[in-house]
C-alpha cells in the first residue's frame, strides 16, 4: 500500500518506528483534511511517499503547497504521506472520497500498515454534523476527543489537564431510556470504524473532532488544528502583546491550493 | 438541517460520505435494482466487470507482454475524435486490442468495427513501429473500474523506457481562475507532467487549485 518516494540512489525507505501518525477522516465539511493541509503547509513537511490504493477516487494536480514557481510542478495525488523526523511526526493526507464499498478494505489495510510500520500512535482529525447535537451538546465547546484504552493510559492525565470534553455516547434506541449507549459519529466518515477497530486491535488512537456544518469550513479547520496544537504543541502559540491573549491562528500558513475555494471571479458584464 | 417548513432533512455532504445509514433507508425496490446492477457488473468472468482482449494474444502467442515505448491514451469523446481526425488511418495503424466493459452509464462490446457515436475503447499499433501504441477510450470507465482498467492494460505491457501521453478534455466552466471563465479565450491547453518527463511541454502547466480526476488521473 505505502510506496516510498524515490529520493535517489542509496536512500533508505523511511522509518516510522515510534512516530505519531496524524491523519484526517473524510468527514463533513472536510475539516480534518483542511486541518492537515495547515499542518503540512506550516511545518513545511517533506513528501516521503504515497498510498497505492484502489479505494479512493483518483485525482492528480500540481503541488498544493507550492510557494514559488520552482516548487509548483511536483505532482500530487489522492493519498500522500509527509514526514517531519525532528518531531517524530508522519502525516497522511487524503484528498478524495472513498469509492463505494471500499472504505472497509481501506481501513483494514491502513491499520495493518500502522502496525507494520510500528507507529507509536495515531491521531485522527474528524468532524461530525452539528445539526445532530442534542440539547446539552449545543452548549459549550464544539470540540470533542476520543481515546482508545491503550492511549488513555498514556495520555489520559494530560487530556484531563487540558479540560477536554470526551465525545458522548448516545442511546442505541433514542426515546427508550434504559437502552445501551453506543458511539455515534454522524458525518464522520470512517472515524467510528477506525476507532472501534483500533480499540480491538490494541492500537493507540486519539480522535479529535469538531461539530460543524457544510459551508466555509476554513474557520473550523483553524479551530481544530489549534485544538490539536494544545496537546501536540506542533507550533509555538505566541502570546500576542497587544491584547495579551494566545492566538496561534495567524501562525498557521494557508496553502496556495486554498485559492478560489468558492469559484472564479465574476464576469464584469454581470453588473 | 431544518428547512423552511420545519421538517428535518439530511444535509448532503461535500465529503461524499458513504454512510451505513443509507443502506437502511433503501426501499425494497431500490435494493432489488442495486442487487441486479451488482450482479450484472460482476457476471463476467473477470473482476470488476472489465476485460481487455488483445488480438495478438488470440493467435496462441502465450502470455508475452507487449513491448511498448510510447503509449498515447485519448480519454473522452473529444480526445478520441481528435485522434480519429488527425492521427488514425487504416494504412498506418492496426487494431490490436479492445476493452469490454459494462457499467450503469455505458457498455462496450468486443467488436472493433465501431461508429464514432458508439462507446468504445480500442487499442491501435503503428505498423511501421509496433512499439507505439494508441488507445481511444470514448466510453465512461466508472470509478470502481478505473483501477482494474489500469492494471489490465499496463499489466500486458513491457514498460521499458515507456513514455505515456494522456489526452483528455474538461469543461471550461470547471477551470478555476481569478478572472471569470466567460472572458477566457477557449479552448486552451494545460499540462501535468511527472518529474521523469524531461522533454519540452507544448503548453503551460496546470495551475493550482485545478485538478484532474477519473481515468486520466488514475
């Protein structure tokens, strides 16, 4: 599944042992994917390979993180892997939806790749339909987390310190009070499947998600990536001297591919 | 999502989510239609409902791969018509293969005698240089067939020093640019190339945030 980039004669295949794998779920508003774009773009991550898979709709384009003419001509496809060894971080970006009935095989192959490459843990960025929140979820923070039992032991304390809110379970049969509670992540794509599979396979996985709706999801991406940063500290959140508050939003670099998200310029003849 | 009349409808998502809930809301009629389509797709002995038939294999040549140095693929009716009008003729080119596939949008057959209005996918070889291969694919290859198409076509080739050129068209309205597409001089060309391609490209490269999808991307 994973094909390393050819970096020249003699270069070894990348080693992800002990790394944190950061990846998005293709979910409502594409928030996870947008947040991953911000991480790759800001940290100037190097592409180390891609996934050769028949599970995602094919697409190709030029370098989405291009900053100048010289680096704009590298081809980019639907599932690529970037790495930052100094932070022991490996990032998977997924750029297209799943082909019908192929999301299960993809999850299985992905999790077995995680095991074989000996990643220490997986952090999944995702989102869920805001309109499916219950009365209590409408109040307070729209951000939630989930930890597999193995990761709970390792980082549960840190998460408590950060005062994060765990994703609530809902009744399996709404309206009936004494029914079992189950995990329900509407609009989350493969989030629930990956999480439940990781629990049963003993993989350390954290899910960070935001309640949102379709629309301009750029602000949602910023909120989610700042949430991630509270824990992983990927970039320093500088204290702003003017209003004495911590606002790291301005330190994330927007990639050049985010241009024209809502269409072209207007024809002058319209007016 | 609540609408003007107060009922709650499921909002469609850009993310193209394939939720398990969709299957539960199917009517029995929908389920029957879906089952029939799946049966038809996979009825053929090959997987994914797609098969590549090479004429040079029929003569008992065994499973030897075709040696190919240049492979030109025209995807879509416009690109296929371009090849028919300017490149192909019965003197210099011979048919060497055909793709047989079926999906909900089109069906191709194993005949090589096609009309321009048919959906077909044919392979031609230059008689004077048999390592030059050409493919005209005017049929729609469904997203779950694209991978099989690639594996079956490229799997039959010996790819030493192979140069692949893909010709395709996209609507001008899909082109993302700062100005309005109304004032753009169309048609116009754009290209994508791998870093291994060292030759001169005859037109500008495709600018961000434009992308290519489906079979040309695959």
